[in-house]
């Protein structure tokens, strides 16, 4: 297997609402921009849970509107681990679209990594597709 870079996204949460419930600690409205294979406007809603060990569990859905007119839904899940600078983020990303130019993303599995730095109030993620490659000189699985 290998990782094929898809896009980078930088975003902030211009609005958020502290809920304080058992299932959702808050609701965060995200705005930003993607660059890479997907380039364009990024909008979403994150409603993470916060575990007792201070690890966030993102539950983040939204839409990427590409510069060439496609609309691609995303679904991010993972972990936001506390660090002295803010949070280290790792997770999975799934995409869905009716636009034929990006239809291959409908069954692609992607992973993400990034960080949220407390002072900057900006989150940066890198998203890469997990690509199957047969093992050379080996029996099939």
C-alpha cells in the first residue's frame, strides 16, 4: 500500500456553540480552503465528543466546492490529541460526489493528519488516499 496526497486544507471555526451534553461537547462551524487535487472552498460542521482524557473525537461533515464547479461531501473522524502547542490530529476521510470527474473518490479510503495550534486558531490538515498495491513476488492474500 501507499499514500497518494489528495489535498491540504486550512480552516478556522468562526462560530462555535458550547453544548455541554454527554454526546456532544460543542458544535463548530468551519470555513476554509483546500489546495491540491481538490482546490476550492471548504465548509463544514464539527460536533466532536471530548473524552475524559482530554482527547477530542471529531465527527466532522461538510462540503468542498472546487474551483471547477464540483461539490464533494466529506466525512472526517479521528482523534485530536492534546499537545503543548494545541492538538495533534489523525483520522480518516471519506468523500462522496455526483460529479463524474471526481467519482473515484466515492469508494476511496483516505487518511488525515494535522494540527490545531492554540495561538493561531487555525487548523491545518493533509489528506491522502490509501492506495492498494499488490505485494511483489508473493502469494495473494
